[in-house]
C-alpha cells in the first residue's frame, strides 16, 4: 500500500493588497478633510481665550500694584503692527507697573473704546489710581479678536469708577460687551 504524504500548503501571503491600502487611504483622507476646519477653529478659539486671559491678568496686576504701592499705575494696549504682535506693556512715559510685557499671539487684534488721543499702534491707555480705581470718566471696553476666526470677538469692560473688570462676548450689532 502506497501512502501519500500530503503536506499542508503554507500560505506566504503577508500584508495588504493594493486595493485594501487604497481604500484605507481614501477613508483617512475624507475623515481628515472633514475634521481639519474644526481643528483650526478650535486652535483659533484657544488662542483668543488665552489672549483674553493675558490682557485681563495684566489689568489685574496693574490694579494690584497701584493698591500695593499707593501710586498710580499705567498700562498701554498696542495692536499688531507689521510683524510685531499685539502687546500689553508699560507706557514709554509715565508710571508703568507691569513686571513683564504680555505679548499676544500674532493673529490677535486689540481695539479699545479709549477716548483719549493715542498714536498707532497704541489703541488704549489705562491708568489705575492709588486706590485701584480708573482715572477715566466712563467705562472702557477692550475688544480682542482673531484674524482667522470670525465667529466671535471677546471683550473686557473696565467699569468706572471702581475698575471692576468683567469679560464677555462682543456684540458687533450693538457695539456692547455681553456676558458669557
């Protein structure tokens, strides 16, 4: 009797076919195209919120320093000027009290309802009196926007005379800062 020994066939197929790879890349490409606008909007919104926090922190620091030293403190708001990003700085003249300059992201724009005369790129000057109040005759609104994100503009209102700082979303239809 003759017995045939049958060896199982060893498959040497490893990896994926070209068609499977092509389908996978198409699916990943479609998902990336759908998610990309959401991610850029999220990044811009994060930069906008960070700028709002930096400006609000600078205002609060200046107010605390005015109270601590019993002297007036001034700060300047500067909008983006060419390659120089928007900043919150000590003024070139006067009594500055910020420990360091707040340099905002390059796409951030600052505007202010400051009624005095300033030279660009300065958009506003804020002076806190020795009691921590502001030396203006009315409230001041600072709007903070992002060049690549038009969905919302953040704002800060410094109320007269107590210099209470509150934040909100700037309503362009009535030019008011409304609470979050």
